[in-house]
C-alpha cells in the first residue's frame, strides 16, 4: 500500500484503506466501541501503513479539525435540554469528537455571542437551540464557513437541518383530549411567547383543533419570568380567567406552576381545573397527581442531531430527518369539567396578596 505523507493522513484515509466507514475506523482507533476482529485488524493495519497518529492532537492536526462540536442550549436547569445534551454526548462517544457546551438564557443577543464564542474555538460543527437561528449573524458566518449545523427542538425551517417533534400535531392531541372530556372554555399559558417558535406552534395547533371541534378560541395567557417564578403572581393572572376549565401549558414546568397557582386560589386540580403540559419530564410522574402531558424523548432528539452532524462531517449530504414520535400521557390532572363550576362553583378565591408566603424554587420554564 502506498504510504501517504503523515502530515496529510486523515481518519477518512484510514477508513477508505480499511474498507469501512469513518465512524467504525474511529471506534477502533479510539478503542471505544465494538467491531469485529477482522475489521479491527484491517483498520489497525491501515493506520500503521499510512502512518496515522493515534493521539488526539495528531488526529486534530492531520484532519485539520479541532475535533470539537459546539452545543448551544437555552439552559441546563431544564432537564429537557440536559437530556438532549446527554443524547449528543452518547452519540459522539467513540467518534473522536468532544462537546463544548454554552447556555444563553433564552436571549437572542446571548445566542449570537455564544455562537461567536464557539466559532472562535474552531469547532467543527454546531448543534443549537436558540431564539432565532435564521436571524443570527453568527450562525450565518458558520454556514458560510460550511460548518455542519443541526438544530434541536425547532420545527423545520429553510436552510437548516433540525431534530424535532411536530409541535403542531402534538398540540392538536391535547385539544382532542380536552374536547373528549367535555371542556369548552380552555386556555394556553405561554412564557416568552414571542421568542419561542415551539410555543407558538403548539398554540397554533391547539387553537386550530379547538376551532375545528367547535370550541371557542382558547384564551392565550402570556406571562413573564417574574410571574412564572412566583406562584402568587401567576395566581393573580389565573384569577382573571375564572371561566376556564382546562389549561394547556407550553411546557411541564409551567404546568406544574399553574397547578400550584390554582391551589393558592382554592381551585382543585383536576376537579375545578384540568391541566396538561408538554415534554414528559420525569418529575411530572412523581407528583401526587401525575401530570398529563405530551411525552417526548429529548435524549433521542440529541442523538438524532448528533448523527446528522457526524454524517455531514464525514462528507454526507445533509438530509432532514423525519419528526420524532410523541405520546400523550393522560396522567391524573385531567377530568371532565365540574358541572357546578362557574364563577360561584369553585372554592372562594382569596386575593393572592392575602395568601401566606411559601418557599419556592422554580427552575427556568421557557421552552
């Protein structure tokens, strides 16, 4: 076998010489994954013959890559994003790539600054969940450089590969369950509605299905960080909508906060108010009344995004993967509306300002 100059040998050369895929060659050389004895022998022989260096520094220099993948998520306090990052790391295991993680706190300017920072580290690819990837100047720079980019949680948008579930269809499923139970007066609670395409698409699907089923348009209740973090403030907002019998919250943390605020008002869940969330976080199962929610798999989403960038890093054509599956979990926070409920049918509502202060620590809820 002719020997390639060692300074130009890449793992792709080794894989071609061994007659296997790049990911397989990487697993063998990193001793981090399974491979048959025959494949392992071919890869190791090809690496020796070509003069391929086994060191991480050598791999980076020879491939002219940093062997890092940049990852931007809004927050790791929300387990949905933490699980997605774990999925990315699991999929990158054995590929030779390391993950650099940044969080932006749901801020568009911080998104752009984070992408700029990751680009300054010469990352070879990006995985991101951000406010507006299509408006980000730094993301435009990444794409001009030809960096593989995969989004997570975003619905498909032109020019990007994204790992996602169909938020529109999933939200329609929530509306169908409300209708089947007999609810007529529904609401959608959203945090930072203008900066989350996920939340907007969930509301659009929920609204459309309610109208299609002959229900009035659901009330759109937009709240800020302060209201979301303080149940007494959220209770004041809910008190302005005493006619609602069912609320769909844009994520599970927000649904849990709605339940606490309802209790402060003397409303029983689900007897006086049915509540459903979105994501299927594990803590929702552990509540005294397990939360009704749309279950998703953030870990699978992260894995899918990582597979997309690995394919692109290996020279593959970017292909939009199909939507990941979701499942509606009925939980114990749904019930038929109370026939006696009306403005006078609930327990007497105390002004939230008269309620005793309760200690609370709310994780960040925006999704």
